[in-house]
C-alpha cells in the first residue's frame, strides 16, 4: 500500500504577499481622555508619558483670607472635569481598544514609542487665546505624536516617517476660526540669549511685570530690521 506523507512540501512556490494597501500606510489617530491615556500607559508596562500632571496646589495664607486666585479656580475646575470622566478601563473596552487587560497593538506600540524614542520634538503653538501642545517621538521608520489643547482630551497618532512632514504641518496650520492680526513681533529680532531666556521664564511664571527691568539690562543690544530697538518696543515683542 503506498504511503503519502502529508507533511512533505509540494515544492510549489509560496504565493507572493499581497501588496500593502494605501489605508495601511495612512496615519491612525484616536482621541483619548487624560484618564484613558494614563490607564493605557500603565497597561503598557508603566510607560512614562511626555508630560506630568502637577499635584493640586494648596491655598496660601492670602487666598485663605481673600479668596481663590483665578489660577487656583481654573486648576480646581480642571480637576473636577477630569474626575467626572468615565472609568478609563470601561471606556477603552467599549471602544475596542482594550480586551482582557490587553491593549490594542497599535495603541500599545504608540505609547511605547512615546516613552522610548530616538528623537523627540516638542511643539507649542498659540492661536489667539488657544494654546496647543504636541509631542512627536520618532524611532526608525515610525513616529508617534500626542497633542492636546485643554489637557483633558488628547489626540494620539502613529504613522511612518514619510508622513511626518505633513503631520507637523497639521500642528501649525492656522484654524479658519482665528482672525489674524498684525504681529507685534518684528520680522527680524536679534537679542542676547540671556534676555531671551529670562524673558521666557518671566512670562512662563506669570511675572510679565519684570520684562521692562530685564529689557533695560540689555538696552541698545536688541536689534530689529533697521537697527537697535527702543526698550518699550522690545518689551512688547517679548510679551
């Protein structure tokens, strides 16, 4: 009786792999709330996110006597919004991004790339009263980006390096809802590094009142398109 070995390959060549579909190379984007993002990072091995949420600030003696400052009120309102969001595990499961504590592969990979990139790029864009922050992280042929306007809802995206330029252009694209006005910043501004650094720190910490003092220390050393700029003009440009 003849014996047929079904484990022996037939010798016929394997069929070629199907060509990649254009949709497979398109950037993938998902919206995540802050609790969903933090929960996903924990499930992805405790991957660190590119930002930190500051702990609640305690009221100082003046606020205790005179009431909360606008910054303290905004901080409390923000935390109340975040606390009122749905349970992150349930919402991720409902959206198909989590199954039995296993994250969607794309989501897990994007969070991992955010945590351990070869190249990191942070983008901060202000359009009128709106300020957007974006974090781009790249390694090899892959890029992951995370962006937010309010710190409550984030857009997480991942894509190939060939799409990176167009994705960066999305960050800086001016919304049609923004009415552009003439900028107070001259088209050319040459100033000492120590002034730029100190002015940025003063603005970041809400001490814009120090700008005239800082500018006066570098009086005559700031150049515009037509030569040295007057101190008041420099202060306006740095505001």
